């Protein structure tokens, strides 16, 4: 019986080491991505903080929204230019004849002569309420684009964080199934020894081999999930598709600083770029509406022109004209009234969208807090369940080691209970860390996530 007892101790020792590896939780270390490419022998050491930072600089969607900011800045300059002086100059040298009419039945024209003409023209809007409001509306549109870019950045960072957690979950599952296979192989050796001694049956061996096959299948599935998570990260970070990644951070098992619902909602309202963007859209719509109604107000335009005219450039006289124009809109076929009605409706739509965004953000915050609370409870239950399952396996091991008539079914049942408990703990830790990311995203504080 001594060899059996030693093998079973080795089984339990191996399982204890695996359990310790599964529940280990260190604070993630900070570190950037060291290289854009990495080989299989020298994989890219990727931390969660490094992945989030890389998403800010590499993700095409984030870069696309930054280009939209440049486009909006160009639109602001265009609207500002409409209020600044408009200068133009031209120089013309012509050789021409003129028709003088018909004398008798014959048409008459002049002899060819030359005209040299050069002049500078200037136009300046001295006052136009419509142009002023359009320029202000374009500035608000720029701010909207900046907030949209920030929202897209946070969405991308959240996707990267969740993909990283999926990778950690797959890694933990791979270790779990490998450890289970090791314990089952050692246990299978023990049962085979007892079967040769006549105290175990072929049914016991077949049952254990079937259980081992299930673990191998689940291990293969977990390895695919790990590869899928790494490919997702490679895509989000715009790395070469043949890059090799190593996820070096670990889960945290406790979240002590969970905000209150009131504090979390207040933080979200003040920090979420979606809310800021929609509030600015409302203001931009107000300015657009004001710019259209401002078309009813008379505008004042100054115009001037100075030039030289003569037969040749060295034989010219100066000419000029100046004008101050007061433009009073009277009637344009009711087109303006139609645009005013349209702008008023757009303003009302943006106001309603702001209410919808506020309600959606509040719902996201409360949902994230509920998910965090449930995940913390699940982790505690899973840790307790793992302790109970381990105790069950220990008791079954003792009975199987000292009693020749002990049922092998109790031992395999205990082993299955431990395997399920460890998977439950892995899933609970994943839910907890995913809830951390979702809560940080819902409150707009994802960039400060450790």
C-alpha cells in the first residue's frame, strides 16, 4: 500500500500547486510595448497598461477620428475666413478692335488698339450676424469632433482591456486543464496498480480515461481561445499578424475602492465624452438656428477697387471706386423660413438626444456597479467552493489509500468537483476583472485604470 499512498500525495501536491497558481493575484505591472514585431522565440511582453497605451497610438479607428479633428479645424478656418477681408488682383493686356456700326451697307470697325488694365479689389463684411454665428457653430462642431474622438478612444481601450482579460482567462483555463490531466494521469497509474492487485476494476480505469479525454478536449478548446484573444489584441493594436504575444499581467482578486452609485453617476456625467459631445451638439444647433434667423438682420459690406488703365503699362491713369453696401433681406421665396423650421427641429432633436444619452449613461453605471457586486460575491463563493471540493478530494483520497474496498467512484467524483470548482474560480475572477474595465469605461476613467 505504500507506493499507492506516495503517488496520491504527489497527486494532491500537484493539484495544490495548480490551485495556488489559479488564485494568485498581483497588481499589474506597468510597461509599454517594447517592439512592434516579435518572434515565437522572443514574444512581445505585453502588460495591460502597455496594451491600453498602444491602442492610443496604433489603432486605425483612433487615428481616423484624429484626422476628423483636422478636418473640423479646417472647417473652422473656412468659416472664419468668410469674415476676413477678401483681396484679389488681376493684370490684363489686350489687343482688340471694336465694331462701330454700319455705314451704308458696309460694317465699320476700329483699327486694332491695345489696353493695359491692372487693379486690386477688396471686400470686407463689416457686420453680418449670420456669418458670426456660423463661425461660432463651426467651433462647437470642432469640440464635438474632439469629444467623439475621445469616446472612440475609450471604446477601443475598453475592447483592448476585455480582450486582454479574455487572454488571461484562456491562459488560466489552459493551466487548469493541464494540471487536471497531470493529476488524472498519476491517479490512473495508481488505479492500474490496484487493478493488477485485484482491488480495482476495468470500469474504474475506463471511467478515469473518459474523464481524462474530456480534460484534453477542454484543454484544446482553451488553447484556441487563448490564440483567438491574442489575435484580437494584435488586430486592435495594429501589430503585424505574425506577431507573438506574451500576456504577463495577472488578475486582481479584490476591488476595495468601489464608488457609490451617486458618486459613480456624478463622475460619469462630468467625465463621459459622449455626454460632453451631445451637450456641445445642442449648443452648436442653437448657434446654427441663430445664424439662420440672423439672415433677417441687415448686413453691411465695404467694397473697394483701385487700378491703372491705359494703352500700355507705362502709359496709364489710375482709377478707383469705393462702395459701402447695406444689404437688407426682403423676400427669398420663403426659403429662409423653411431653413429656420428645419434648424428649429434639429435643435429639438439634439436636446432629446441629450436626455437619451444621460439616461443611457446612468443605466450603464448602475449596470456596471451591479456586475461588480455580483462578481465580487461570485469570487468569494468560488473560493469557498474550491476549499470544500479540495476537502472532499482529501477525504476520498484517505479512504481510497487505507481501505481496499473503498469506491473509486468517490475519488473520481472528488476530482471532478475540484476541477469544476477551479473553473468556477477562473470564471469568477474573469467576471470581476471584466467588471472593473466596464465600470471604468462607464464612469469615463478608463485611462487611469491600473
